[in-house]
C-alpha cells in the first residue's frame, strides 16, 4: 500500500490545491512529480516483506551488474525420492552494511552551492532536496534549500515561510561549532530575501499607485517582520535589529519618493491632463506615499534618515494640499483657457496644514541646530524645576522640625478665617444700605410724577418737592451710617487679611535648599551638534543630583526599555513636561 510522506516533517496528511500537494502538518508544497516520487510502500499487516532494494551507488561509480539468471536444468529421468536428510539449522542472517552516500552528497553539494552562487535558485533547490533524500539532517542542505526557496518568491507564491522552516531545521541540525557562522548566513539571507519581497511590492506600487498595491506593501512588510519574529522565537536568531529596520525605512522612503515623482509626472505638467478624475487619482496616490513615509519614520531611529523623511513628507503634503483640478472654459472671442475647477475645502486644507506643521516640528527635532537649542532648554527647565523642588524640600524639613509652631499658626489662621466670615456676614445683614436704596426708589418715583404734571398744578408740585427733600435727607442719613459701619468692618477684615498673608508667607518663606546627593551637577547632552547622552546616563544624573525626597519615575533599565524615538523626541522638546518627569514630595 502506497502513501505520501512529507520529507520535511514526516507527516502523511495532505490536501491537493490547484495541482499542488500541501502538507497539513508543516505547510510545505509539492508538485505532482515530486509527490509521485515520494510515494512510499506501507506493508499491510501479515504481508510478506519484499526483498530489500539495491543500495544507491556511490556518485560516479558504475552501476552494479544484474545477478545472472541460472539456466533451466536439462531433463532428468525420474528417480525414487531419496530418504529425507536430517534437518539443518538455518545460519544466522547477516546484517548488510549501511550504504555510503557521502560521495553522492558531496557531488550534489558542489552543484547546489554553484547553482546558488549563480542565482539558479530552482536548480539549487533541486540539488538540496537530493541531498536531503540521502541525509535528512544535513544542515547546509537545509540552509541552501531555504535560501533558494525564498528567492523564488513571486507575487502569487510567497515562499518566505517555507524558508523559515528550512532555516529552523538548518540551525537545529548544525554542529555547535558551526552555529555562529551559520546564524550569520541565515540573518543575511533572511534580511536579503525579506527586503527583496518588500521591494517587489514597492515596484508594483510605483507603477500603479492605488490603495490595493499600497496595502500589498503593508502586508509584505508585516509578513516579513512576523516571519523573522517566528524565526527568533524558534531559534533565538534575531534578524530584526535597528540596522534592518533602518534598511526597511530607507526602502519605504525611496519607494514613496519614486512613486510620488511618478504621480507628479502622470498628473502634469499640462493643465489639460489635470481634470477632476486625474486630480482624484493624484491626491489618492500621494496620500498613499505619505502613509509609506509615516511608516518609514516609525521604523528607524537614524537621525539623518528621519530628517530626510520629514523633508520629503512636507514637500509632498504641501503639493497635495495646494493642488486642484482644471477645466477648459471657452472664451467669447478668444480660444478659451484652462481654469481652476476643484480644490480641497477650507476644513480639509486646515487639517492638512495641521499635519504639515506637526511634521515641521518633527523635522526640527532631527535638525542638529534645533536639537542643540532644544536639549539645552530642556536641561535648563529641568534644573529650574529641580531647584524649586530643593527649596520646597528645605521648607518641608524646617516645619517638620518646628511642628508646634506650625500647628499654632495653622490654628490662628483657622480662627482668623472664622472671624472674617462673621464680619462679612454681619456687614451683609446691616439694613441701612437696603433702606437707602428703597428711599431712593421712592424719590425717583416722585420726580417722575412731577414731570408728568401740567403747569396749573404748581401747588401739588411744591408738596411733592418738599416730600422729596425730606426723603433725600433721610437717604443721606442712612448712607452715612452704612458707610461708617462698612468702614469699621472693612478695617477689621483688612487687618485679618494682612495677618493671614503673614502666616502664608511664613509657611512659604525660603529656608535655604537641601544638599544634593552628589557634587556632580552637570551632564553633556549634545556634543558637536549630536545628541550623545544615553538614557542610563540621564537616569544616573537625576539620581545623583536629586534630594532624598525627590523621586524620578523610571529607573535606568526602565528608561532603556522605552529608549528610541519617543524618548529622543521628549528630550528634544523644550517644554516643562516633555522630559524627566520629576516630582517633589510635599
């Protein structure tokens, strides 16, 4: 009984998809010819085993001669059967020697390496498979097969995951003394193939700048990083380092610029090539390029590359924001001309301008001149905040040593608050001012009544005037009494406020500064326009100069974990909360 057995993992569960056999255990794919060759006999229970096959000859040796077939015996007269002889004990079976395939393996290895060197990847993979048929634990063969498979990746057939499986096997079967060199080769091959896959998608995006092709770039980028992370989890081989991320960032930056230039060329320069449809295509393509630049910026911490990415982003973003479509407008007596048709709304332009401003700030962070000024300002703010903390710490220490005096002053201030509240309440409850206001309202009513009387009612007017004079005198009397009462209360309240201010001043009066932990009070952040301080140096500096009751959030190791772009940006920003979050205990 024959069955198909995977030569990579030994699994026997397969599915057939579009003429290709796929191992359900490891995902390896086989063509129809390969599957036929791999079919192996599985003896049924109780079946008589077949004779062993002839061993594979050494590479270059002559094939063994076929055994001679004995001639048929001549006819003999029939004789009586001889008496049965005594049974003879069977001889012990001899164990055949294991076949020696070393010569064939060496020959295949030479051909595999030569094919790999000449970039004949299909041939290299074929010879590597031949070696693995003879020695399934050949580390060099697994490496060659993985590299050859990876470089045969196409848009429709991603073989990078297959490469990972091969390289994992290569690392597993390698001798300890060979692993370091092998791992360097695996890193070079994995990053080389991964970069090529991303570049393949970038080339396609350059030719046809739509969202689907841009999404393919994103998927390829994520796939490569995921597969390299899988390799790291299985073997400890770390191919995703800062250098590789920066290399990917350079690819994305170049790919975005190339695609943007192609979009510019297709969109112009003639106005007649810039109708509404072409403008929509142009803006959509450039927005995809901007997104690639954004991803490139997030991948790298290389200062020069970050600065270039920012400049590219700003140039493209401004061109897109200020772009428009054109339409031909016929003139009366003239031939007509192209005029502006569609452009972004005011809100859309404002949003794009805001994004341009944000990238301009990023650009300044990576400009050596701006960075030097920002770092110096950040350190000045840090020292100012720290000195304030030192003064507050000295005040806290003083009152901790004069607890009774502090309690007496606090009690006095509490009594003054209560006295002030009573005086303000008593002043509010004094009726003189309210009565005066009522009298003034009556006087105003009488005056309006007089204005409405005719000339013949002089006697009545005189009576009203007399009444107004009496009320006015009464109003003045109430006003004078109210002012006297208010002056008295205001004087008392003023004295209370003055004493409370004295108490507050006593609590906040400078008591000197506490001593620093170390005489070291300076740190070099920038040297020759380059940011040189490491997170650990910064953490050690803060710990050295901060007083005992000033805490720094994050130890050196904690800061190192988050070191990179975000911390660099925080160090560059000249704001009070941008760098070194320090708090003083009250």
